[in-house]
C-alpha cells in the first residue's frame, strides 16, 4: 500500500482560503484527508521540487502578484520561506529546475516570463530577469495582446520554453547567470491560443495543448539548438461535441506512450497514444470528468491513477489507469475542494 500526498492550488474568490492538501490511498483507491495547507490569496499554480523538499506557488497580495516558496517537512506540512511580488496581476504558472537554483513564472496578464534565483535560505530572491512578449493574435477577444501561459525548463534544462496564448507562439530561451536570452521562436497558426506543453521523456518530441482551438499540436524539438517545428495537429474534442470548449491541461506518461488533455466545456479527459518512431498521436478515448470545467489533472507518482480537478463544481475525481492501454476508469471516489485550479503530488510515498 502507498499513501501519496497531493496539493491543490485554487482561486480564493469564493470559499477557498489557499493551498489544500489531500492523500491518495492506492490500496483503497480513495482520495481523503483534505485540509488547508497554507493560507494565501490565489495560489492558482504550484510546483514541487524533485527532492520533495520545496513547494513553489503563485501568490496574490492586494494589488501585487508573484511567487512564494514553502519548505515541505517529512509529513508534507508546509512552512513559508518567503515570497517575491511586484505591482500588477499575479502569474498563472510557476516552475523550477531540478537543483532548486531558479524559479520561473509565466504571467498571462503582463505577458512576461520571469526568473527568480533561489536564495541561500532556499527562499526566493528578487527576479533576476523578465522578458516581455509583444504582439497579438487573430482572436480579438482573447488575443488582444501577449498572454504567456507556461514557462518551464526543457528535460535536459539547457533551455527554458514559454508558451504564449495571446501571440500564438513558443519561445525558447538560453538561461545564463539568471538571464533569459531568446534562442528560437515558433509561431502557430493564427487563433490557436497555445496554453501548456509537455516534452516526450524518451524522444525528441513535445506536445502543446491549445486553449482556443482545442487541439493537441505535436512538435519535433531539437535539444541541441532549441528549435521546434510542428508535424501534426489533432482535435482534442469528441467528434459529436459542438458546444463551447476551452482546452486546458496536458500530461504525458513517463514511458512517453500516452498523452492526456482536459477539455473545459466538453468536460472530458482525452487520451492519445503516441507512435514510438514518429511521435504521431492517435486518439484513443474520452472520459467524463464527472464535474464541470476541468482546469487541471495529474497522474499520481505510481501512474496507476489520474486525478481530475473540476473548478466550477469544486471536486477532485479519482480514476484508475491501465498502464498498458492508457485507458481511465472512474473509481467513484471524489473529494470536495473549492475552486481547484492545479494538482501536484510529492514524488515519494508518505
């Protein structure tokens, strides 16, 4: 039996008070033990360090926004290590490198990618650099300006990549001494609205989920140059769905065989199989998220389960996952969490 500790980032515009924690009991196949782990405003996205000793969060403080750092103890409890904020809207994404040297944030409203050194006390120092995107897209209501939605490291951490929903672009940076140096820019078709990205763990491919067009876009990624190119675009929606939808999260299994994405509107998780040689995607299945507006989901560390977070209905839903076929089956276990936006796990059992 394994007990995995998870955390939920939320919007605090309703009943939520901050970051919540929960446990997944893999033997009983249940979610349990929800409690407030840290009280703060709008911790909408989280990142857990590879060594499980740090958790980083988006934070909003009055008219300021930024990132916060927490120490994680042996029981999974959080202790504040400090924060860095600046005037204006908070970011929407936070990521960190494996050695806990830097934290990255993507700011949707400001259109920036920011990098913060991690201090000697393992807290966060002021931003060492910020790159402001410029431009707009074809969708006048959603792409009136840059909206950076994702910024994180490539698997070998040679580069940082940023996905901009507002300008239909993916920017690759070299990071040198805490500075972001533009290396390459890929432009998607107008009106795509790219949101999040995952890299294939074993092959030179990456996959982007688009919010506006609700598509999964397959890329070839050159790890030496940082250059990306599109080779396939596949709808994330069921063929019989014709209503309003916004694509949201994307995840890939650790063996690289399966890609999962969530659809807000269709309220589903879509499953794709990847081709071992070409990286091409084949649609396999869609399952209901048993709630409304699945903003995020996560595979647990064992990858035997998937947890969907439905923002509008305030529920986490647990699925079993067949490691051979990738298919999901609802367990019937749910957990109430107000306005869930992001789900992350510690990597080792508690």
